[in-house]
């Protein structure tokens, strides 16, 4: 049984919140994991991952607007690549989330979804999903 799977995705624009809940659930089935947790990890320095509302898309737009106001792109950054704001936003968002699994199901709340947060796209990206089985001893 594999301990991890990789999800490949193409982000559509410079900043995007991509719903990967279905892909994380597919990874849970393929691993397979009935009890424990999944670690969802983003191995990129200008992208992150978050769990948030997936019923109303305006929430994602509000998060994007708030991050843009907190970390504007036009500050006098010293990072020469021109994407310093993306690095800061990725650090604020975080590189991983942990999703509990019980009875073979992701224990997400009614309105929750797992989102890949792109801050320097469009790009080809990866998300690593690691199975963390519950202890049986």
C-alpha cells in the first residue's frame, strides 16, 4: 500500500483558489485509509493550502481581496524575481493541512472544502497527500 500520492494540477491565473476536495478524497480511497488523517502538503514556496467554505465562492474572493490588501504587490520588496508578495502570501496561508479520516470518510465540516492557494500562476503544481493511519496499539 502506498504511503503517499501526488495530485497534479494546472492553476488558471496568477492568484487562484482551486478546490481540490474531490482529489483529496480520491487519494484517501487510493491509499486506502479508513481511520487516521491525511496530511495535504504543498511543496511550493509561492502557493499554499487551506480549508475553508466551499458553498459560497464569494468567501474565496474575500480571502483573495484581504490578502491583496495585507500584502500588496507594489511594496519595495528586495526579492528580484518580482513575486515577493506571492512568497509572503504562501507563508501566511501555510504549506499543509491535516484532514481527519474516520469510517473511511474525510471529516470535513458541512461547508468545508480543501483549497490549493496559488499566488504566482498560472503554473503546473503538485500537492502531496500522505496517509497517517490511526495507531492500533
